[in-house]
C-alpha cells in the first residue's frame, strides 16, 4: 500500500499556497515536501501540522492506494 498526497496539492492550488508557504505555516522541512511529492509516508505529527496550517482533516490531504492502483501509478 502507498499514499497519495494529490489532494493536498490540489488544496494548495485552491488556496494559492506555495511549498514555501506550507513549510513556513506548518513548520515542516523541505525534506517533508520532497516526501509528499514522491508519495512517501510522513510522520503523523507532520500530517497534523499540515492539517492545522491548511484548516482541514487528513482525509482532505491524503489517500491510501491499494497495491493494484500503486502498480498502475508507476
């Protein structure tokens, strides 16, 4: 199983928020942004920080992909 943060990227576009804006407001590093872009897992505390900064829930920013979809997305 893998994770997709496409919802977060769409929400950032809707809110006209750049990666550096998110880093500043959520107190996350560039490394977390890289993990998000590559679909890697990030710590739950970072998800919480992002949700607080974006005023949303985890369901608004990520989705877990079953293995069959994971293979199709490669």
